[in-house]
């Protein structure tokens, strides 16, 4: 039972750290263009050699 006194606050703190990290990535526009890079690799940027 003494283990729960330690594990419950530790799990709440880790969950809070994860939530803060997620909110930080959302506010810093980390998820703005999820499909752009995947589609950009299909584009042919090289000019043809004549």
C-alpha cells in the first residue's frame, strides 16, 4: 500500500509533463503540414537533361 503513495503522484506528474509537452508542440505549430512532406517527395524538382 505504501507503494501506491509514491506511484500515484509520480504517474500524475508524468502525465502532466506529457500533456504540457503536447500542448507546447501544438502551440509551436509542429503539426501544421502533416501531408506536405509526404506529397513533396513525389514531386520531380530536377530539370530534364537535354
